[in-house]
């Protein structure tokens, strides 16, 4: 219902147009729609007041990857965390012991050295048998020759087996390390903890959310543009927003403007009111002055020249679509 109401506000008369001549002169009015320039062709900027709302671009309910009991939580609400940073731990003693066992098996060289020694002995017996039979044929029976050669082949196979088993042990070590890593709950991206859902000592299942977090460094805003102007809007165009808190006493942030870019244009037309197109713009927010849920007035600059000039201010340079001067 709120969305339909916002779109209705756009369709009614909230779209403001800044004409080419108005933008360049700062005072001359641009022709109204259909007056000599075609539908929207003379427009350099679209100002969509009070219909955009800031939202999270990155937000997540961070979950445990394995079933277990929370041993420790490193972060509280409001604390920042870097991507990959530790949020908490499940009890992981068993996983630690499994890693230690796998490391010992992967580092073991005894089976390989034993097989190599057996191969050396068997190789020496085969070589001696051949030398003796060369000096005097039949000195070593055919049965003993075959037995020695068989033992040499078995020793060589033992070396291969020991090498393969060590490779398997190394793979088991990687699995053990991964299991251990899954006992650590890490942040999927840089952000701030907004809600803690579990405390130490509580049991969790795989997939249970432990905290909620969001990235305040970059936010998004969705807005709706009437279809007659939507074809002028392109991905990459500069967008400017000005917060509107509706507070009785204007806040300092309402005096500031923030710039971003159009990153998405919905290919589907929204039919609810007067056929509109949803667009999304993204904004850098290094000082965290902008907050998700904040209402903003959005201006879309359709040309680089308009972006350089800046948003319209005062006098007769602004026109309301179909309703004369604003």
C-alpha cells in the first residue's frame, strides 16, 4: 500500500523537470512536455521528490555452518567487523584433536621409508642372483630368482602404496582443517553488527542465524520513474539524493547532498499506477551519515553537463510536469 501511494505521488505531479536552457542559464524556463521538443527530449534532469528510500545493499543473517554449542561471541551490537573477521566460535575441542591426528598422519614418513628399505634389499638380491647366474648358469635356481623378483615388485608397490596413503592423509588433514574452520563464525563482508540472536552456551543447528549485520559503507535506493521518461535513464548516470527526515527541526544531514550512480533499471514495467519503471542507484557512505530506511529526494542527471551544473535551485528554472512552475 505504501509503495502504491509513493508511485501515485509520482504520477500525480511530483516529477520535476529541468530543461536544457534552464540548466545552462539558471533562469529561463524549459518548454513543457510536447511543446516543440518531443516527450521529455529537452529534459536534463529528473527530480523525484520523497519517493526514494535508502536500503541495505549488503545485509545478512550470519549463520553457523555446523551444529554445535556456542563457546564464545566476539562481537556485540554496534561493533564493526571486517570481511572474514571472527564473530564467534562453536565448541571446537574435538575438531582441534581431529586436526592434530590428521597432521600426524600426513607427516608420517615411516611407511615410505620402510618400503624403500625393502625395495633396496630386494633389488640387491635380484642383482646378486643375476650376477651369479651369469658366472655359472643354474647357480641360483629359477624358483629363487622368481621369488626375489617378486619381492622386488612387492617392495616397489609398497612405496607407491605408502605415497598414495600419505596423499590421502594430506586430504584428510584438509578436511579436518575445514571442519575446524566451520566451527568459527565469520563475517561474509565488512559491516556492523545490528542484532545478536544467540549467546554463548546456546545450541545451534547448521543454518541457524547467530547475528544480523549490514554494510553501511554502501547503500542503495529504489525509485520509480514514469515510463515516458524511463528510456532517458541509463545505467551509469549520476544520481544525487538529499535526505528528508520529516523532522520538525531540520537535521544537519538534510542540508547535504550525496551522489551515486544508477546501477539497475528493471526491465519490467510496474502497472500499479500510471505505468512506471523501477530503478536502483547505489551510494558510497564512508561517514555513515546515510541510514537504511531514510527518505530521500532523488535527482537523476540525464547528461554529464547537467551533473556538472548540479541540481536546480530556486526561480523559474524548475517546471512540474503538466502543472506549470513548481
